[in-house]
């Protein structure tokens, strides 16, 4: 099921990761499976590092975006990233189809989340762990 | 070194290398196992980190050659995590 974010209809929604109105952004969309939020992506050369290889920093954005939006959708308020760590396992190719799957462990103060980057065959090509501080109200 | 950690690590390593767990000994040189490469090693590390909710330092994992060594690093990281 495609998941709609709280600010999806706002004219000032210009998120680099998920706004459909940001032409330089990733324009990610999400699917909610109940225990996880996922985003499929296929990136072009605008996001390239070495020839044919997606930039690792962009993969960090995708993981952060998926984990962060999972928390937003569960708690109904924004959550700011306090720390994040990537483990890069394999190369992510320009033009390849991949999926990011995020899960979270909700604690009263900090939310600890994990994300996996998977290739089309389901093999892990990267993982992320991060902590988020939920905000008391909408930004 | 805990038996449970050793068993889990062996299962993860075996799955990534496409081997039966019982075919791997604690002192098996993983670099010599057919089909082993750096990506598979990193995938093992990622799965071990997920399984235990730990973060292994790159300085700890590069240079590991046996399951015994991996288990020792995991034990150390679990102890670090538990403070």
C-alpha cells in the first residue's frame, strides 16, 4: 500500500528525498507493510559517483529518508536524525533497481531505526542504523 | 567466547558462502573458502551487526580470517554495547 506523508499535499513541500515537486530531488515514494516502510528506487547519472556507480552519500539520504518517514508515519510528528551510520556492502549501479526497507524500535525519548538496501534479487548491498529525536509538534 | 554467538556467526557465514555450517571449523581460513570475496565478507558483517544490534568497527573486521576471530570481535562489540 502506498503511504502518504502528512505534508504530501502542501505547496511548500520541497523535500530533497520525497517531494514530487522537487525536480532535483529523489522523489521517493513509500509503501507501508505494517512492520516496515520501503521505497523502491532507480537512480540516473545525476546521482553518480564513479562511472556507473551511485554516490554513497545519496544512499545515505535514501536510508535516512525511509527510516525518518517511517517514524513520521507512526508518531505523526517529525523526527530529527541525531546520528546515523552506514555500512556499504556492495556497489549500487546507476540504472539498477533497488529497494530500501526501514524498521524502527520506538523508545520514549529516542527512536532507533535500521534500514537495508536490497538489490532486485533481495541481496543486501548496504545497511544503516540511526537514532531519531521525535519533535513535540509539527514543524 | 559464547557458544551461542559462535553458532549464530557460523550459520551466517555458512549461509553467505553457500556452505553447510558443519563444514566450517572455528579455525577455517575464510579467505580460502571457494567463492568467498570481499562483498560476501561485508554482507556477513552486515548480517551479524543486524542479528546482534551492534556496530563493528572497520579496524576490527578487515583482517579477520577465521570464525573464531569473528566471534571474538562480536563478543567484544556486545560487551561494548552493554557498557
